[in-house]
C-alpha cells in the first residue's frame, strides 16, 4: 500500500469504524421486483454527497430484498465503490439498497466520528484504492482491501473544522466554475452582438485556408521528440489542455504534414456526436504533432484564427456540426471536405481585432478565476 501522508497522530482502519455490508442486484427475470418503494443504486450514484430517493436507479420491493443478495442499508451509512467506480463515496440520507459493486460501512459511532469527515478522507484515498484494483474484464478491490484503508484520528471538534473548511472550499470552487461559465457566455454574446445579423460577406473555410491536413495515424508513446496532441487535449470551450500528453518521433514529409505551429487552427474531426467539431487555436511556442482525429487548418490573411475558432465553438455552429457529422453516436465524423465547405462570416480585420481584444481581456479574468 502507498505510504500514508505525513501525520503525527493515530491512524484507524476503516474496518474498525463500523460493520461492512455488501450489496447485490435483484434478478431482472422478475420485473415485479422493480415496482416497489425501496431505492436501489449502483456506483454511478456515488457523488461524494448525500443520497436520497432521487438518486435511485430502480425502486425495488421488499420481496426483492428477501429473495436476492441485496439488503437494506441503514440511513447514515458510508457507501464506497469497490468495482466500476472504485473509491467513489457517498452517504445515504434514507435507507436504500446497493449493487454488488458497493460496500457500505454501517453502525459508525457518531459520538466519535463525523461521517462527512470519513467520506472526505476516503475521497482523498480514492486514487490509492483505484491503484490496487485488479481483474481481467472488470477491475475492483476486495472488501478486505477497503477495510484496511487508514484515516487520521482527530477529535470530533477537529473533524468538524476539517469538514467545514473543505466544504467552504467546495463552495468557492463551485462559485469559480459559475464565473468561468459566465465569462464564456460573455464572449459568445459579444460575438453574436457584433457579427450576428450584420450581413457580413461569407466565405467557406476552404477558401480562407492555405493548407488543410490530417494528423498522423502512427502510434505515440510516453517518450519521443514531439508532444502528440490527441482529441482529449482539446477542451469543449476551445482551449488546449496539456495536462495529459503522449509523445512521438516523426521526421521528413510525415512530420511536415502533422506538425502544428503558432496560429494553426485545430479541428477535432472524430469524436462522440456531442463533442465532434471541437476547435482550438494552437498558440504554444514549442511545435507539436497532431493525431489523425484532428485536422490542421492553416489560414490566409482574410481571417484571424481565434475569430474563426470562436465562430466554430458557438452553440449554433456546434449544432450545425452535429447535424452534418456522419457515423454512430460514439464515433461521429466530419471530414476535411465537409469542414472546408462550411460557410463563415468574414467581417473586416479591424472588427475582428476589436472583438479579439475584448476576448483577450475576458481571458485575463478567466485565467485569474481558474488559478
């Protein structure tokens, strides 16, 4: 097990805090089992907070409880995912049943323990639990492994302070996310105000581009000369996320075809139908390489890349992209020919620059909030 974080006091095993109770799933061969009043949940419901009837996947009967492995978990128990969502945690506010993917800790002494403190400690330990998951098709941990997890022993008053402080931070994070959402809407609203109904000249993406290329289909690795950009490195709101990148070695014509430099427009051509068409402008100093699921568009001097990216990420444009994407729900595609045929407004450069100055000021605020 990974080393415990620095703490000078006593530690206690989770298994010593109460009793453990496994869950189970009523048989789908008996549809009458799912017409009752007892909430039944799976790991998707474990959200780090309090669960009630609204979180139920099914409402089962007392007969289902009597004739299956699932048992009613008393209210106020701590539920932990041990498969398919290892380490996810929640506390049930009402009696309910769980799937076999969840183990519940019941009977916790509330004179000594704040259950939210235990829940927060387990959320912190979730990566440790996930790292110990084993299995072929479905990975998971055993109840024994879960019970061996240790948490710091604090006086109840100190636990209450920890919970209060961390919940306060949660509220600050939620507020910051709302501010970021508002700032994103502000930029889109300003775009619509300046360019929505002004009758600007229209041109296709292809006519504005001087080069349109697909990325490479070669496999990347954890080492290599160039950072290898994939579709997960492009966010829904048009930013480049380099927290998780692969690397690749390329040279010659293949490198020239796939390398991206400052000012290149990147278009995610293959993704789920909801995410296909994510568009980002590359502004890194270090040249990088794109994967085959991305199209590189190098533009001429009639349109600013960031102006075009803003247009491509508008909700109305995203809806249009979803309508022209071909393929299944989980693998929609827009090819370079279809991308090149998309028509976009082309206002004077002066107005494009005025809008981008406004967007840059908003980005400064977003940077502060995100930090």
